[in-house]
């Protein structure tokens, strides 16, 4: 029997340079991820909505863990788009670590609003790491 309640999505390739800065994020250990939901950031708690039905194709696996597409409205019509792990951050929150995700699947363009890669925010730091790395 197939589990029809498991979230499904699109498989994304991870693009990284030689400098690994994810602080042991997903991009350090994986080549692909599966985007299974969308979150609209407005300052409140994160709420993940399912992808449009046509985008629910692949089930995440251990090799392709689940991630979420995040839209962040910045005001004056500006919108930032990134991807972050499905599981909540354990530290100060997810931030960019220098990696990007994309796919040639045309449904990706429909989700992000353009054809190309978006930042993969999979770096998570403890409060102590954040303070140490953010100080002058």
C-alpha cells in the first residue's frame, strides 16, 4: 500500500562551491533535496502549505530530504525567495551558507517566478556561534 499522506514535491539539485559553509547543514551531506511545501514569511510563526497539485511528484527520501520554499515580502513590491530545511532550525534560524538549489523542471519556474537557482538557507548556528561569528 502507498502512503498518500506523505508530502511530495520536486527534486532540486544542490549547487555549491568548494568552500563549505553550511555548519553541517543538509548541503554538506546531500546532492539533492525535495521541495514539498511553501512558506510565506510575515514575521509570525512558520506555516508550511502544500505545493500545487501538479508539483507533488516525488516523495522525499533519506538521500533527498524535504525542504520548503520560502517567500519573504520585503516591502515596496520586493520579494526574496529561498529554500530551507523542512525541519525547524535548532539554533538562531536558517541562513545562507553559500549553496543554491535549482532544477530544469518547468514547474520550478512557476513556483519561484523566474528560471534559475535560489539560495539554500541550511546553515544554522547556536547563539554562541552566531555571536562569535557576527562580532567585529
